[in-house]
């Protein structure tokens, strides 16, 4: 599967569920793999897509535009 397609699946799942752990369980992929993909794209864009909160993740304005 192309890297961009993988990232989009992960991004959409985390955006909808608000949690890397929940996305991991839903997609049957390790949480660390999902986190790495999101962090890599955020670094490339030089802009965070999610706010990391104690209760989970929330889309930033940039993340909402991408969603």
C-alpha cells in the first residue's frame, strides 16, 4: 500500500475517533505505527494536525482542512 494511502487511513481514523489507541484497535495496526506516520507528515508540513490532549487528540485548524 502506498505510504500516502496508509497515512490517510490512519489520519481519518484518528480524526474520527479522537484517539490513536482506538484507531489502532479499529485498523488492527500498532499504535506506534500510526503515531509515526502522523508525526512524519506533521514534520513534513511543519504544522501540527492534532492537538495532543490528556483525553486524546483533537484536530487543529490545519487538520480540519485536511480532513
